[in-house]
């Protein structure tokens, strides 16, 4: 049985939805034999992730999922700061012998100006995952595929506030992360 720890901001804390992707993962049949601990907090950016990293270490996870970015964009946090914060969290995890780390890309948003920032931060997450040898849960690709295959609009995945996906959006995030968890747990 593995201990899986999720650390992120508002989205992984389940803000603005009844059933978050963390809830879906914790009730998934393939993952139920594992312990899922969510220590995400509403409004936390990657800075809080670094400053409060000891809370991750208290749980001694076998797998760490880091899901930051949206709160960083809207704070605002510079791209370079975001990248450095992700690197620092991965380094702290590795120093504590947490070697299985999943980074998540960001979801899509309707506002084109905000989407430009989402693209930059998604590229940053991808860079860190590659540079630091972490697994990458490609949330953005899961969303793009869903929209392409169903022909539905982005409105079907978001609440009125682009920062927060609705339950269907969370289900797609869960699917992207589950693919990486299954890879690690099999």
C-alpha cells in the first residue's frame, strides 16, 4: 500500500465544486487500497508550497503529486519564480527520498489573455518535469482531447470563474493523474 500525497492550491483543495478530482481519485477502485492524503489549501501558490513543504514530509509519501500554477498566475507570480519554486519542492522531496513525483499541467481557460499565461506556466511545468525526471500528468492534453472528441465547448468544463473547473473538468484532471499513478503503482 502506497501513501500518495497531493499538494497544491485552490484547485486540488476542491474549491468551488462538490466533487473534486482528489475525491474521484480517492474513490477509484484501482487506487482504493492506497492512502491518499490531500494537504492542498485554498489560494496557495507555489511559494506556500515551498514555505510549508514540511507538511508534505510529515506524511512520508511514497508518491507526491504537485499541482500548482493557477493560483500563481492570478497572484501574480513570475514564471521564473514559479519554476524555481517547483524545482525547490522537487529537490526537497528528493532530499527526503521521495523519488516518485508527478507534476500536473494546467487546465484550459476561456479568456485568451489568461490562456497565454496558462500556456507559459504549462511549458514551465513540462520543463521542470523533464529537467528533474518527474512524471508529467498532462491535464491540458486530456482537456483538448475531450473537447476534440466530443465537439463540446470549454464552457462544459469550467465554472463561471475560469480558475475553477466544474465536476466534469475535475473528472478529466483525475483521469490524467490516474494514468501516471497506475504507471507508478503497477
